[in-house]
C-alpha cells in the first residue's frame, strides 16, 4: 500500500489549504504507513516552530483503488 508524505505552508494551521503549490515539499512515497509516519514525524519535527507549516500522510492506495475499500470496509 502506497503512502505519500508532503507538506508546505498553509493559509490557516487548521486547514489543508496550501498557500504555494509550487513550493510543496514532496518528502516521498512509502510502502507502509509506518515508514510514512516516520518520514512525516521527521519532517514535521524540523518545522515544529513554524505554525504555518504542515505535513500530511496521504493514503495513495485509497485514491488508486477506491472500490477496494468498499469491498473490505
């Protein structure tokens, strides 16, 4: 299962509205959630003092195979 870790500056720290899509930090694509979470933690920790920087884990497998979720719950 693929997971994407990315981040960037957001307009509001409680949203996912990224201010400058050309400046998105694409951390990487990972085979497991555990690997993605480790990468997310490292990236988020680097920018912990900047409230407008946000990193997220995106479950690519859910986007690529949405029907699979319906079958398995």
